[in-house]
């Protein structure tokens, strides 16, 4: 009888230990789900360059979201300065110190899978944004990862259509050497980057599909930088002069630099007979101002408030284990793990 009691006691103790271990395991694996219900959601935004024109607008919008939702969300912003090691360290520190959501504009898109593997161990949701990854397979591998960005193919197409429309209406002002060919310079953000590749390819192909002959004079890679663009276009103008009839830029930051360079030589200051087409992409305020003054043909514009609201909504849905697109105005693309926001043309009176 005593032996039976000892066996029963041991069995009961074993059952209690199993239950306790099971509860602890549940608490660990659901750390993100039980993110301190009712407490402030801690969000870390990690970007390549916090001083980028487009990123400055996004940051302001996220700060406005925090102001308008007191006690609900707290943003921290991290600038990698184009250094993946810096970004890795910032993310590791945030994971160790406690964070509920990561918004990530990666420095090196080729390291996305390694980053997801690292973050998924903490069960923390990730929203990738800005530049489009070459593949969504790594994002598919983690149920708490999603991508929010823009449709770069459509953005490039919008740029091309703006140029086609201007050529058809004002060819006599644009075709300066009267050779029936549009000579252009392409300002490239990055070489091995799907966003740059798509924007470049479809801006030019849209022009060609309209039966407009083109000749590319140069395609410098300028890392999305205004100063680099200004210096590059300055040098190109000294080389080609007004043979340059259009400048197609992968983003507004470089387009702004191009306008600054042209103005040094008396172009793009409001005289339509001394204007060279410049088109950008993003719709940042400085670019829109140049467009409205007639100093720049146009920009493929995407409202940053719409972008930040979409990123925020998707992120909060992931934190709270909801459908990522609950309350979002857009549908996912064919991958099921990405939503791409559209662009609209924003043009002004350059040749009017």
C-alpha cells in the first residue's frame, strides 16, 4: 500500500511538472501575442537612411500617428547610414531590450532571409517597406512578416506616360536638335535593386511603346542622393550640353539634384524654350513645388500619409494576430504577403 502511494505521488508530481512546463512553453512561444495587452505597443523603425527626403516625410507621419494615439504606440527611429552591420546591431539591441513590432527598410536586401530567421526566434512581427525585395519567398517563410511598398512597375510607367504626353504636345520645344529622337539621361538609385530596375525599365519602355525613338546618353548610379545627382548632371551637361532633352530619375531626391544642376546653366527656371524634361518619383513636397513652378515636368506621386497608415495598420494587425490587411484599402498582390500602393502623375506648367 505504501509503495502504491509513493507511485501515485510521483505520478501526480510528474503530471504537475508537465502542466507547468507546457504553460511556460505557451508563454514563451506566444510572447508577441501577449504583448502586454492594454500597454503601449513599442515600434522600432529601422532604415538605411533616416535623412532621405521620402523617409523624412514617413517619419513625420509616424510621429503624427503617435501624437494622435497617446499611450497606444511609441515609435523609435534607427538610422543605419547604409551600414548593414549597424542595422543588425540596432535590431539585436531592440530585440533584447523589448520590442513589439519592427518596421524594416533593409540596407542589404540579399540578407532578408537571415534577418527573418533572427527576428522570428523572438516571435516579433516584421513589416518590410520601401524597396521591393527580389523575392517574397523569405517573407512567406514567417507568418508574422509582410511587405508594404509601391508598385515600381506602375511608377515607372507613370513617368513614361508623362514624357509621352509632353512629347506629343510640345515636341518642338523638347526635340532641341530636331532629329526626332528623345536623348535622355537615366538617374539610377541602385544597380542591384528591383525597385530601380523596374522604374528604369518601364519608364523607358513606355516611351518606346508610344513609337518615340530614344537614345540613352548616360545612366549614372547615384544611390538616391541629391548631391550626387547634382554633381553628376553638372558634369553630364558640360559634356553633352543641351543635347540632353530629358532626365528620368528613379526618385525625387535625384530629380531635385538634377534641376539644381540645370539651373546653374540657366535651364529650368521658367523659360519654356530653355527647359529640359525632368521627371521624378515619390511626390515629395520639394519636388511638387518645383513641378508647380514649371522647373520640373512632373513626379509619379504617392501620398506618404497613405503609405504610413497602411504600414501602421498592417503592423498592428500582425501584433494583435489579426489578418494583416484588416482595415486596409488595398488587396495583397499574387504572393499573398505584399501590398503595393499605386502612383499618380503630378505635372505642372513647364511648357505651358
